C-alpha cells in the first residue's frame, strides 16, 4: 500500500483557500475597475485554475504519489 504524501495533502487545501481569498479580495476591487465584468472573468479563471491545482495536489497526496523521486 502506498504511503500518503503529507506535503501534498497540506499544500492542496492551502492552494484552495488561497484561490478563494484571491477571488474575494479581487471582488472588493471590482468597483474601481473600468471593465468589472472582464476583470471578474479573468479573476474567476485564475482562481479556478489555482483551486483545481490545489484539488489535484490533495488527490495526489491521498493516493500516495511521490512525484519523480526514485526511492528504492
């Protein structure tokens, strides 16, 4: 059985929380923008990408993925 990779398990939720924090922080800046809908579209794409990376890290950590390291 593979051993869980705790670095990835901890990093995943940190990335996801960072994505949510970035989205809400930038939503507060929206009224000052000259193109609010375009800005929020871009912010949504970036925060969605960061959140997805966090989810992938979490799943990889739970599955025990060790990356490219060659442990014998």
